[in-house]
């Protein structure tokens, strides 16, 4: 029985174990999407009057500066980061306060302090109380940071190095779509650099650009893949797709941040090509 690296004449060697066919890398970046620099938080983390209260930590990942407050409201705003609207309850000073705290800076924290004083929330101390006795939350969207990465970078993957990296995703919805240049399949590996606390991402694999956002049927099942959640990421480590979630028959890989106010730096992406990972090398 052959184990480990097989003899060259073994047909399985050509597809599953050869060093030349085993590790593949994307050859170009197909597209990028700038993430939403903002988010929505409640006034309290749990029981009213008890802390610490929640905060939003907003950072321009690539050294840019915040230039504008697109939206800010403390009260009863509705929607998600890209589609926010004021509610009936709204602190009129919200935009001016956020502008003072964030514009011209690389990062800011809202509210600046999480401590509760005399059962008064940090958000009420910052903006005042626009509707006493109403359950409130804070929503904000900022702009001005530089794009995550040029979309025109190309590279050869033959030498094991790539000028595509590092690349940083910042903010909810920030994404980068990698193009392997041909249909591939196997175990995807992300080598991570600096990662924000509690950051996570999702991955979607597709054979066609029509399914870049959602993934196609490359898991071999009868239905659409959807995207795969990474769970909480740790900086300066390698994240590896679980073997049970292997994807095959794809060309494009979409990696996108799924948490507001986070930054995820990717130092490298590689693919361990393997057509049948659950099988031992045949004898």
C-alpha cells in the first residue's frame, strides 16, 4: 500500500500529489468592492443602565483618512449600513458631533467611551437624549478612505509569489474577487496578516461571473453552495477550508467581510488542488 508521496508512475500522483499541480494561486484580481465604513449599535449591550456599552471602531484600512459623514443618527434610524434612514426620533447634533470626532482622521471610536455614568449611556452623554423613554440606537456611515486595492493588478502564479498581496478588506461588505485563470478545485487557504478583534469573513466560489456574489454548485451537491463563513479569524495565521466544504469546478473566489468596523489583511491565497480529498492514495 502506497502512503504519502507516491511513485511517479502512479496515475494518482499526477493529480493529487505532484508538487507542481498541488498548489495553485490566483493570477489576477477580478474586482473589488469598497466596504461600508459604519454600522449600527444599540444604546446598551444588555440591561439598561449597566455597562460597558457598545462602541463602533471605524478604521481606514489602507492609510486613508475619513473625509465626510454620509449619515449619522442617534434615535430610531432604520436600515443597514448602505441604506440608512432617520426615524421619528433623531438627535439633531449627530452629524456635527461625528464630524468633529472622525473627519480628518484614519480611525475613530463612537462613542469614544464605553463607561456608564449614573446609569446614563455614553451615547446620551455624547448626543443628549432626543426621546426620553424610547429604546434608541446609533447608526453612522462615513466615507473618504482610499479603495482597498487596484483592480488592474495581474501576476503570474508559477513562481509561488504574487504582487496581488497584501490586500486589506475594511468595513462591512468590503470584498475582493480573485481569478485563478482556469477551472480549479480543492482546499482554499488564506494566509492572514493583521485582523481586527472579532472579525470574520465569508467565501463564495463560482465557475462563472454570474454567481460571484452567491457561489454556484461547485460543492458537488444538488443545490447552490451559498457562501461559507470563516468564523472568528485570528491575525497572522492560516485559515483553511474544512475538508468537508471542499469546492470544485470554480474559477473565481470572492472573499468579503461580514462585520461592520473591521479590517482583515490577506497576505496570500493558495489552493491545494485535490480531486478526491477523502480518499487515500490508491495502491
